[in-house]
């Protein structure tokens, strides 16, 4: 019902979204860009192909002024006067396609992006648990028969359709992630072999090369937990470990983007984070929203199965709707 109302309201939004956009900054978020089928992503992210990505960029550029990291900071401090509202492009997770596909497009268009990475996965030493789940879901789809052990693990009837099994696999969370390694052998999936052959993530050298080209590489936690499920001690451990890695490699250590979401992250985390005076700001991904933590900015997920133009119109419409009931700010306790 909510989605239907937002879609109706979005239809009335002007195409000149730069003027109607309710904030003075736009923060688009992507993970990957590819014309290929990526089994480790296809069940968890509706990534865009080159054409769709370029169309998004052109639409954003028509309505906003793309800025780099320094310009973003200068704008926030009043030392940079753009011609239009600004847009800072961001990517998450450090996937290989950023280097192979997105970066060349961005270089050609003169657009900066910052990629927030998890050091645990760089050089393809390990794979994020959600990517493992996507590979397993893909195996369920392609295998003619499923090992009975799979049904037992999830306590489901062996006669259920494959889609139910896939949903169960894809619902496994960070705390339960060892289950995915147990299921891999039953589904004849070898995560290490897949990582070695397909190299889903960037290498250290590739990260350094995109840095030399002017792009940003920054923090997305060590191995992608959901922060709302962690204690403050655990939140800070994964955050500090990542900042140490960034410093050691001369990457951008002034900022941090929450993996998954900053939903249920309390004020005490931000108080602790910003004790580090080198940290300028943090980023969530709740769309066009304000935050009671003034140095935490919300980004707009752009991989929702729709064009960038449609996503931005919906975000504007939803912001207006929430504003009517005074619910367009995230309040931290």
C-alpha cells in the first residue's frame, strides 16, 4: 500500500528534480555495474548494466553538480560554491566491477566516486556471507536434486518448492553465517575455488590504482556485519580495525559507511566514533532523510529495479509525505 501511494505521488513530481529535491546534497549508492550475470550478487543486489548506469549518471548530472570528497567537505563548511545542488557518488563493498566497469565510465565523464570497502574480502581471501548465500541460492536453482540435509538444517518439509529453500538461505544473518559453509558441500559449491577463479573483489593493487586515479577508498567495517545487531564494543572493534587498515595503505580514513543499514544504531556509537577527530562524517543508506546526528548523512540506494530518475522521484515524494507527519528525521537515542 505504501509503495503504491509513493508511486502515485512520484508521478506528479517534476522532471527537474534538482529544483524539487528537498536537500542540498544527493548521495547515490551503488554496489556493482555489469552486463554479465554475477552469481554471487544476482540474488541479493539488482545491480545495473552499463547502459542503465550511464543513464543514471547523465540524469543526475543534469540536475546536480557532481563533487569529489574535498569539494563535499568544502561545501559543507561553506568554502565551496557550486552552480547547482551537489551529488557525491558512492559505491559499497569493493567489487571488481568498480575497477573494470564503473571507474572507466566515471573517468570518461569526469565524475568522482568513493568506494567503501571491507578489508576482510580484499584480495579475495574471503567472501561476504551474503555473497555466499547468493551462490548457494543459485546452486539450488540449478541443481536437479537437493540434499535432504538442506531441508533438515532449516527444519522445512522436503516437498517445498525451491523458492522456499532459496529464501531460507538468503535469510541467514551475520551471526549465523557458519551455516552457509556447512551447506556449501551439500550443494557442491566451493567458495574458495569460486573466489580464485572469478575474483569478485578488488585486489590491494587495484585499490591503490583507483586511488592514484583520484577515486576514494574508505571504510565499510571489517567484514560487513549489521551494526544494529552488535554491542558498542563490537561496533568499535570492527570500525577501528578497518581505519587502521586504511591508514596503513594510505586510503581515505576520514569517513565511514554503515554496512547494510544504520537502523537501530544508537547515539553512543556516534559519540564514540567522533571522538576520533580525524573522522569527518559517516553515511547510512535510508534514502532522502535527515538525521539527528548531524554528521551522519543518508545515501540513496540506486539498485531497486528502476531507473535512477524514477528512484529519485519516489524519494522526493516519500520525503514530502513523511514531512507532513514530521517523520523525515531519524532520531537517535
